[in-house]
C-alpha cells in the first residue's frame, strides 16, 4: 500500500535565542539513499534546550533557523530508492551522526565520533546547519536507521539515542563490575548511566543531584545511594573508583574531582558552556586522577537496542512526560524544569 506523503508537516524550529516555533516544515525531495520515516516520538535533549534558551549548544552557535531533534524513532513509510536500509513498514531508531573528514585533522579511525567534519541531526556545529528530525515526516539517510526488534515499543525505544550516549560513557570508564561509582547529575543521561552501570555489575552507585525528583528516578533504575549536590562533604567522602560528571556544570566537575579516590577516574559527559571554566586541576594532579572526555557514541546503539529489547536495561522510570507536537512549547518548558521532569517526549502520531 502506497503511503501518501504531505508536502509539509508540523515541526519544531528554533529561529534564535528564546524564539521556538511550531510551524509547517516543507519536505525536501527524497534523495536515492534516503528513506522517509513517519516520526512517532522525539526526546527533548539538553542541546535542544540550549539552542532554544541560549542560541548555542557548547561551541555550536545558531546562525540560521534550525529544525531541532535527534532523539527520534518511527516507522519507515518509503524505503530508499537505492535499495539500502529497511523496508517500508519497519519500525526504526535513528543514529543521528554522519562522520566526516572535515579539515583533515587527525583522529583515531576507530572513533568516528571524533572525526572533525562529523555532522549530527539538529546541530549548528557547521554552516549551513544540519537540520533535525522533530517533524512528522523526515527524509533520513537509510544508513542512519536501525531496525527495532519485535516487542520493543516505539515509546520505550525513544530512549535509544541518549542511552547510547550513556553506554559510550560507561565504556570509556572500562570495567565497572564490583566498583564504587559516583554519578554527578541525575538528569536523563545521568539516570541512564546509572541504569547501565547496574546492568554492568557496579557494586555501589551513588547518584547526586540538586533536586529530589531526579534522585528518585536514579534510585528507581539502580542507584544504591543518593546525595544532594549541596552536601559537598558527603560527596567528597564517597571515594569513588569511577566518577561520571553528567551535570554539565563546573560545580559538578568540582564535585566529581572531590568525590574520586586517589588514582581514580573521572569521565566527563556533561557538556560545559564554551570558554574557560574553573576546575580543581591541582587536586586532580596530586591525586593522579584520570580525566576522560566522552562525546556522543559510535556503534553502541546496537547494544542498547538489544538490551532494551531483552529487558536487561531497565529505563522505564526515566520517561516522565509526553506531549503532542502541537504542545511543544509546553513540553520544552517542562524539560527545562529539571526539578519536575526526567526525559520529556514529543509525540508526532
């Protein structure tokens, strides 16, 4: 059965700082290597919030209107004309990255997430910007699509992309089985890190946040203890083998350094604002801490889909709100309120 495709559909577009609009988005002509996906759900990410609130996400500065969204799942309604990718009717998650050589700066070939010319759906890292997928019908390269197993709902699969970010971060830490872990920042990515750590056999997982709701979610998915972010003495006393900084603030990074044991490892996941940031470098040096960056992900999305499908990765409590795309402004306001929300989903169907 042929699916009739509209020439435009409702999307979520940022036109600049504090200028978020729900408006019709024209659908471009479909390229031979693209499939058309009827988007079901889209998760609001911290970068989406930053483009709305700040007009920038880290080093990526908004210079033209941009369709937001990269945490999306849906159903293929038109397969790629070149024969690649899943067939029409297939439910899919989306790997939103496209590696690229860019200016030719060297990077490890087995880590394409670090390629200098990499693009990401809904990102202003390059100009023209890479348009996102917060729209009812999206033309997407077939190579981005990952088939979802039967039995895995599209709503549950909406966490696939941020869970892959968290999975990559845990992988950067090395073997965590039996270890004492501290997670600073218990928003959606922090909570996903907790869930993945539990699955990986971490012994003690202490979650930190400013607010009670994120800490409750962290406990629901595997944290063995929780601390308020203002309790600096208790955080410093944890003495964690591995710390994950997922708050994206310099105060969170300070807590991460203080909470690590001597010779410990700090994985920096939260994206701090552009420019210089205060940091406890002298303490990191005298404790011989390993400070590791963690950026996006590579093929971990395949493992995430498998773990979600077989039930070994429990993430259900992390989704706290769902809004129709017509209520996207309300949804973004809720996602901004980290005291009340975990992952907020937009519904396009």
